[in-house]
C-alpha cells in the first residue's frame, strides 16, 4: 500500500455534525457579552452611593463677581448630588471670569467646582468620600482617578488644587485647608471664601441654609 495521498481516494461518509454553527456561536457569544454587561451595570448601580438627603447637605452656593463686585448665590440642594447639573448651573451665571461652586456635606467633606466657559476645574477635599456621596464619586470619575481601596485609612484631597491661584489662593494653601479633617467643612469653605475676598458674601449666604 502506497503512502501517497493519491492512492487514498475513498470518500468518507458524511456523519453529520451536531455542533453549533458559526451563527449560533456568535449568538451565544453576544448573549454572554450582554449578560456580562448587565451584570457589570448592576454592580455599578449597587456600588454607586445613595443621594445625600437634606439633612446631609450643609450648603450649595456659587461665588462670582458682577461688575467687579463679589456676589454669592444659594443654589438648589439637589445640585449637591449632581456634578453635571452643578456645572450647568454655574455656566449660566454671568459672572466676571466664571463662577465657583461650593458644596459641603455632613460637615465633613467639601467640593469646589470652578467653571469658566468650557473650562471646568474640580476639587474634592477627601477622596474617600467617593464611597459615600454621589458628587464625590462624580468628581473621581470626572478626574479619571481610581477609587481608593476600601481598606485604606488615608484621606487626601484630589483635583485641580491650583484652581484659585489666579485669585490669590495657591495650590499648597488650598491643599492645607482641604486636609484639615478636624475642622467643620463649612468653616473650611468660609476660610477659602475669605482668602479670595468673598468672606461676607459667603457668610450671609451660608446662613440661609440654617
């Protein structure tokens, strides 16, 4: 018997194939991907913090200058849970050089959002707060930084710490203020407002939230 393939020309019978075809495999893969996507979405929803309630929100306000004069404006409490909404509202304020949004939650954490046209800068006083408050999670996502590990005890501010350099508050000063975790976050915001010459306006508007 020769070993060449030409000598072996008997056609094998077609026994059929009960394996799924390519289309069926593609369908199965699509379903698997969809299932994984749904599970990931569910995990994200489960992991996302609940909205802060009225009792949790100390204040939400905006500082800006109109014709060179410092102004402060109380904003809707719901904006304390919505970074996009807060940015949109700040963009509507016709201030000289944009507007600075301030949010304080549970007297423990604050957020700064400065909007000048399309330019947006944000600061969160405590990165760990992303586990507790929606706006803190939104800021972490906006900055594109990783969430701190649950087992980490370190607290630290994140974001554009130089967002107020042009009005006299250097980044290292803002970092020092934001890192004072023994102080009430409303008082820290008042300290910031005072440093940039909005002290009276801040105090008057903050009092309206009491």
